[in-house]
C-alpha cells in the first residue's frame, strides 16, 4: 500500500504516523457514519468494477477544517 498526503496535514500523517492511514473499508465506514450523523456533504463515487474512487465528507458546510477528502487510485484487488 502506498499513501500520499495531498496537503500538509495529510503528508504529516503519512510521514509520521503511517499506522493511522485508514483502509478502504474504514473510509467507507467513515462515509456511512457521516451520512448517519447528518453531515452536510458525503460523496462517494465508484468505478465500473465497484471500487471506490473519491470520497468527500464535509460535516458542516460553514465550518473550516472539518472536511475530509480521499482519492483512491492505483488500486489492485488482492486474490
């Protein structure tokens, strides 16, 4: 698995705490939990083969720094 942080915060997590990088399953659970909790925006797009691509969550539209965005690419299924 390779992860790349897209901003300073993301790069910090990848560089210093790689064990905090979520799995695809964890990201999908986070998106579902955000939906259930009434987040303002939860977008998950899927490729034709069913794998998730971008996942975007914004808990409060007018809040700063509460957004999460993940772009899953270069994915190869195991097995």
